[in-house]
C-alpha cells in the first residue's frame, strides 16, 4: 500500500547520520565549541527542549480538535523477533493514547482518509499505531472513525 503521509510532528530525523552531523556542526558553531565535544547525546539533549516545545504546541492543537472523546489504539509492535499485533486498547482521551505510544523517535502523521498514525522508533524496530475515535464497542473495527485532525475533526 502506498499511503500519502501528511506529517503532523516528527523528531526521528535525528536518527539520520547526516542530520546528526549537521545539528552537531550548527551547535559547535553557535557555541564556538570544538565539534569533537558536541556528541550526539549532547546535541539531542541541547535540542530536546525545542522538540518538547514543538510537540506541546502540536499536542495542544490535537486536543482542541479531538477534545476529551475516548479513542482506541490499534497497531503492531516492531520487536527484535518481528512484528506483533496488539489488542485494541481504549483510552479516555487522545492525550493518554499518544503518551502511551511514544518512544525514542516519533513520527505522527495522518493519511488521506483522516486516520491518525504514530510510528514510534526504538532500539528494536518501529511500533506502528493507528488511533481512532469510535462509536459503540471499541473492540469492533466497524465502530472506528477517523480522527480527521487536519480537517478540524470533521
């Protein structure tokens, strides 16, 4: 399947070695430091607050669209021994669901059908989650509705 991804938030570009190098070089120049002293960990921690602020801004927008409606999370875990599906899990609101899904590096996106996705990268692989609003029994996929965040929750 070739889905169109509309990126809402991402911080996993730092996994890319070229992006890491560019960030380290920018920090070294800005702070007048030797490049060797600006490790990946230093650069990540230095910019973590920037990422956190960007995430908080995005997250506030999501809450405005979705509100306190319950959501269901479906998906699969990417583990050292392959992919494993999860049992759909109900959450009281989007905040709780997103917080549970996040890992080291994340990409949060919406597809062209309005479905809300999280790709959570970690040391063993990538977890892929889809978050839906639902009407009725959260265990029944026919009750799932797209979040439609980019369309204002329509």
